[in-house]
C-alpha cells in the first residue's frame, strides 16, 4: 500500500501517562491531515493499543517493569494515511514472554479484556506483526470512513395517503 502521509511519536516510556500523550498526538495529526471524521476512532484505537502495552509493562505490584538491564519498555505510535484511510500502529519492545496481542472473551463481570474487540469492531482490519531484527512488535488497525448506517424502512399513513420512508427520504406510495 502507498502511504504518502506518515508521522510518528516516540520512543515513549510505557507508563500510564503515555496514553494521553499518544491520543493527543493522534487527534492533532488527523485534524492536520483533514481526516477529522476519523479522529474519534483514531483516539479510541490509540488509547486501547497503548493501554495494552502499558498493562503488559506493569509488574504485578502495579510498578513499572524493567528489563534485566534496568531499562523501561518503550513504545512508538505511527500514523500512515493515503488521505482516505488511516493506519494506526503502536510498536513496543516488550519481550514476547510478556505476551502477544490476542482477542480475549471476558466474562460479564470482568473489567478488562474488551479492547481488541473494540478495535476489531471499529476497524476495517487489524493485526499484529513481530518485527524481526528490531526486537519489537507492532499492532496495527486500519481505519476508514464508515458508510452511514441505514435507517430501517418505515411506512406511515396520513389520511388516505401512504408514505414510505427509507434513509431519510419519503415516497408517496398511494394517494386518494
């Protein structure tokens, strides 16, 4: 695919504050690229993907996890666009032992585990790739303008006229 528009943010420490920074970066860029119609979806996808990295980079005691050299895991956000579609990528350098992205099926009572399902629902496509030779992986989502939701057909009768309403347009079916 050809992506004439490209920008990136990072490296950023995989800390809870990274999500706000990344979301603000995303919404600012899509506005500058005249893709404001994708701003909400972009903000949501970035928030979910960054939250997954931060969660994986947090130790069981709630403190940041550091590697054997005392380094904090890092993440990067990349945005690519052809002017119609927007590809959101979040890269991280977490070891595979800390997990890879997969869509969970949380129970009704679980408070987390729905992020990738949300990403899947609002994206045209999504996935993840290991980045050999870079010690990283990237999770990506492809966003595009959604078709307007179709309104159900509705029939009305006023006096002796019948009207059919579909997607905001009305048509006289029978008069008199």
